[in-house]
């Protein structure tokens, strides 16, 4: 390069610029839940505080939306479900980096999954994308259930006097 080009301010220097990778950390439809519908980001560090707020809560695990694109469909349907049930439940969205660890807490192994909590306790979960009528029926049934132990967490104890026990 000539020394004149380095000192000549009238001639702009054009170097090739490489664009950053076009792989966003969070899909826009998932971010929309937080920006537009009041969902909160819930990772393993903040889960207990979020759950302690009480009431009915729904936690969305989208999974890798490149592998499981229905996670985006569920992200679109979730605010409609919230509206249908008169804002009865709050929304939480688990960041991708926290999904595996937090999903284990609820015995969840499918993507996408909605985990329903009441007063911070597990109630039930819905996995995958469903038809609207099926979603409404299942959410209604879950909202009527009492909290219970999350599947895959701990070993249930059986009393020795239980007639269904083999010992």
C-alpha cells in the first residue's frame, strides 16, 4: 500500500467486512413472549425466586428450534392460551443454555414442553404442539389438578402395610 493512501483522508479505505453469523441465540418469536406478553426469563439460578411468586405459572422449554421447529409454534400459541384462560397463569421462558439442567428437575425429556406450576409446585406438563381444541382441553384439565411430585424426581415410598406391596 502506498504511503499516500495512508495519509490521504479524501480517499476512504474500503476493507472487506465479514458479517457476524446469522444465528441468533433466541428466536424472535420466543423473545416476543418476554417483550410483548410479560413472560420472564427463568434460568436455574432464578427459578426458585420466580416460582415463589406463587399462583399458576407456565414454563416454556422450546428446545433447539432448528431441530424442533414446533417450539416456535408453541411460543406463538402460548399467549393465546393465556388470553383464553383470562390471564390465569404467568409465563416463564427458559433460556436455551439452561433448558437441559432445568428440564431434569421436572423429568422432562421432550421438546417443546410446557411445565405447569402452582405455588411453585409441579402440577403437570404438556409436550409437543397440539391442535387448539386439544390444547384448551388439556390446559383446562391441568388447571383443575392439584400439585404433585414431578415425574422422574426421587423414588416414591410405599408403606410396608400397603396391600399392593410385594413385601
